[in-house]
C-alpha cells in the first residue's frame, strides 16, 4: 500500500484524535494539573489505523536522523514504539526501539531500559503520546543518562503547550510534536 504524504496522514490522525481521544470533563493529569479535557493518546495508538498513522508520521519526521534507536517512557510510548519497529521493518529501514520503565525491575536483569541493548554513546530519540510538563520524558532521559545513552530530541503526538518545551529544553531535549493544543481549538 502506498503511503499518503505527511499532511494527509496528519489530517486523518487529527480526525481520529478529535473523534476518539479527546474527552471533556474534569481530569487530573500525570503532571498533577487539573484540566477540563483529556487527550488519551493510547485510545488511538492501540488501534490499527492510529498505530499506523502515528508510526508513519514519526518515521517521516525522523528520516535522515543519525540515531541508534527510538523509545520512550512506559506506558505512552509502548504502542508507538511497537508500531514504529514493525512499520520501519516493512519499509526496509528497520529502527530499533526500547521502553523506559519508571524504575528498574527488581528481578531478572534488573533493567530500567528494556529492548535491544543500547551501547554507551548511542543516540536515541524519545517518543510519547502527550506532553504537558514533559515529566515522563525527563524521567526517561535521566534513566538513559545513567547508562550513557544520548537523547537530544523528543517527539510527541500532542504538546499541550503547558511548559514541556521549556522544561525539556533545560535538560537539553528539543521537543517536536505532531500537533499542538491549538490544533484542537482548545
């Protein structure tokens, strides 16, 4: 199947997000902030169409980047990196992926970063579904720093425009997003 261009893929993804992932009401976000809406990216990234759209757009965004892997904090990044790995393989340009746990396992290999081994000095891009303050991405970066892996860029589906860009910049991470909050008329 021939892939549509990024603008067409984004239009389809925005439609899906508006129909399925955007919920109105009272919510407490992982950042601790209260909000009158919630964007649940997993509602989309755990569907066949949504997983494909997100992976196709991100693969287009990272084309030509010098990187060793793409990964991010569990749980938001989990379906994204699975779709990225599969689609990149189908495309003939396989990308290794990884997941960063909130804390290292207490059994087995006791790893915090799961997936193919990342060598010291490896260059990675972090992904997540939604960024508010950027806390989950920052925590993932700190876990990578501990093992000598370099993350200088993060990509999210939606930047809620509530400080993540500045918070991540202070940690040396450039944040890119497929959508910003304004794209939803919020």
